[in-house]
């Protein structure tokens, strides 16, 4: 819980909605596991933000566990965009919103398709 609180505060200090952006980040992180893109750093970050692995997570960390579950299963993280417009994993500088959304959808679709084959 402390890790989530610290991260929320840090995001808030950057002018973001700390909790909403952390939930979005957790969801997006599990859409496409970070270890595939960021190596050991991604693995450490995933370990830190795997809410479902915490003791009594279903009681104490419900929202975080739900964000993780959504990212892992459906990848439908759009519900978090209303409260957090910035992704921590997708650069807004290089892509328009339309392109960014299509690229993320294609990536998720291709990943899931590969898992089914």
C-alpha cells in the first residue's frame, strides 16, 4: 500500500490525478508486460505494481487489483482515460490521439491473437 501511496503522491506532484493515473498505468502495464519492452527494469516495476500478489489484496487494494485484472484479461483500459489523460507508457509527443489509440488497440489485438495460437 505504501508504494501505491508514494507513487500517487509523486504523480500528483507532477500535476496529474495521482490515483487515476496510477490505475491507468497498472492497467496499461498489464496490457503488454513491461519485461518485453523494458527488460529487468520492467520486471521490477511489474513486481512492485502487481497488486494481486499483495497479502489481502482483494480487501485492501481492490481498485488496483481490478486495474491489473482488466489489463491482463481484456486490455480495455479506456475507462481510466477520463480521469487521467496521460499515459506513462505511450508518448503523447509522437502520436496523435487517434493514431495512439489505434496503435495500442492493434498491439493488444496482436498480442492476444498470438497467445491464442
